[in-house]
C-alpha cells in the first residue's frame, strides 16, 4: 500500500496527467472493494492517505482538474463508512 500511496502522490504533483490519475482512481476503487468484499482493512492506509490529501489544505487536490477532484471525492464518500479512521491513521507522512 505504500507503493500505491507514493504513486498517487507522484501523479498528483504533476499537471496534465488527468488520464493517469483516472486510472489510479479506478485502481484504488478496486482495492477498496477488495477490502470490503474480504472484510479486511488491508488498504486502509491508502484510504487514509486519500482522506488526508482531500482534507489537508497544504497538500490538497483542489487545484487539480475538477473532474479528478470530483472523482476523488466520490471515491472517498463511497468507503468513508467502511474504514474507521482515527487521528493516528490520518495525517500520515509520505
């Protein structure tokens, strides 16, 4: 999951990578559904990273493509009730 977080962070720092980011979002969606279907939290760290980036103004995705930002918000809203995030899990450093 650290690898996924690093890849998302790297792509998020680039401009003009909307297509690549959409592929990463689909991949994260698949990971989160795997967790849900197997009743595990293997990819909770990836989800925590996503939430951290969506809620941290310093590292926000807001200034990126509006479509990508909207897709990230939809992804987070789908799984926010599944993953129990504590303050120790959020605001992790990459």
